[in-house]
C-alpha cells in the first residue's frame, strides 16, 4: 500500500526489496513498483550487495518499513549523499536500537 501511495503521488522510480511471498506477489500484481528484488529469507546478503552494486550512489529516499532493527541500522547505507531515510512503523520494546 505504501508503494502504491508513493507511485500515485509522484515518485519516479520505486524499488521494492522484500522477501518473496504473498506481499511481494500482491505488489507485483498491482504494479506498485518499477523494480522488484526478492530477498532470500535465510541469507539476503547477496541481494543486498547486488542492490548496492546496481545503485552505487544510493537512493534519494529510502523507506524502511520492515520493523527489523538489523535492516533499520543498515538502511542509511542505501541513501545517496543528502538523501532521506524514512522509518515507517515502530520498533518493539524487545528490539531497540543501541546507541553505544
């Protein structure tokens, strides 16, 4: 739904990077993005590296909507210099960010 809102409100290039499954299939059927990257649930590192290789300067806007602390901590590395990181959702009490 978030990708659809972005697309209908002027985003020129949307990439969805998420595990394959029902949500990804729905996004594709709705034509919610321009590019889809299906991440491995067990070891997505290869797909993340390919994403960085294909977009060496990063993205203007990165929206982190997984709720995963690990993904949130790495999300800034996908923003271009001067880009924006948007955190959509919340972090649960059992998985808080460390500032150490």
